């Protein structure tokens, strides 16, 4: 290497060195609303990232060519707005970055349903409690396995009649926030799986009606409620687009539609935001 080349190499090295030293994990959706999620990308694999008093794992990316690893972090709907520190733990060091959680501008919805769907008869309370426990056990179940191979998509290409996060008042009483997206769908509309996975629930439930829940692996679940017919069974493997059932108006509804919910690492998150993030990894 001649003297000029050596000099050029030194200049390049010292210009590039600060970039290496100052390189930070890259965050997608770094100002999430309560009820959304965000991604942390890294090229050197951390052991974990800790935020909201929880630890989250890193996995190899699939679609993203700029980064090697990702961690998907959900923000609980009840999470207070504010700046939160993410602590990334590496084998011999730690690094800290921040995200700012902002309050979602969610609306109120006033719905009229049967009285029994607001104040259920006492004889049905045990059933409702058992269905809730069953669901929570499913959503808290985690596997490192990844079942999907394709990009995620929404289950229907139709008008959204109710958005995620809206406060819901049934017969004038505030009962919940809207945990998913409602799609306009006449009774009998075929409902396809948003991606590959395993059916972990396929049954009738008091509030959700005929329901199908799919595990996509790595803590990701998609849910399809109020169906008029269920076409799959628990334990069945499904591929993206497979018909899970037909839309309907079973459970607590005001009319026929599809209610679509998604969970990530034990937390309900906005399906549109989650699908967008999953398709970036």
C-alpha cells in the first residue's frame, strides 16, 4: 500500500469509527399509542430487551435486509403516556434507548344490545369466567417456534365499521374498549386465515359467539369472532387464506360482521399496526 493509500485508509477509518461506536438499535414506531406495538432492530444480538417490567426476546429477521435481529414489543392499552427506557442486555454490556408512549385519540361508541349481553344471568357467570380463563391461558402461552412463512394480510377487504381502541358503552354502560377491528360482512361471508398457524380455539363463547383463534408462533395470535359457522378444529394446521368459517352475528353483536383481534406477547394490540410491523421483519 503506497503512502497516499495509507493516508486515505486512515482518514476513512477514523471517519467511520464514530459511526460504529455511536450506532444505536433502530426502533420502528418509536412513539406508539397505548394499544399499539413497536419493533427494535439490532445487528448484534442482545440477550433480551427489558421495558414495562418485562423481558422480550430477539429473533432473526426474515424480510428486513438491513438488520439481523428484531424484538416485537406490545404496549398495553392501559399503559400511561410517557417516556420509557428500553434496556438492551448484551453478554458483556447494556445499552439504553427510549420510546415515548402517547395517548391514543380513541372515540366513544354507543351500542344497543340484548340486556342479557350486558348483565348476564347468574347461571351463566361460571361459563363466562371459564371462557375468560381459557382465553387468558392461550394468550399467555409462548413458543419460540415461528409458524408463518408469508406476509400477513387483513382477513377481509371490506369497510371497517368500528376501529380499535374505541370506548364501548353497551346500553349506556361503559363495559370495555374495542379490542379489535369490525369489518362489514354479510352473514355467510368466507373468512380466511391471515397467515399460517395452528388453531388453538374453535368453539362458541358467550360474548364472542362462534370463535376461532390461531397461534402463529412467537406469541402472535389472530382471533375471528361472531362467526355463523366454524370450519376448523382445535389443533388443526392452517395456511394463509384457508377458510376458517363464515361471518355471522353470534354472541354480543348489533348485527352481522367480523370482529378481528390480534395479540402479541400476551397483550391485545391494534391489528393494523401489528400486521404492518410483522411484515417489516
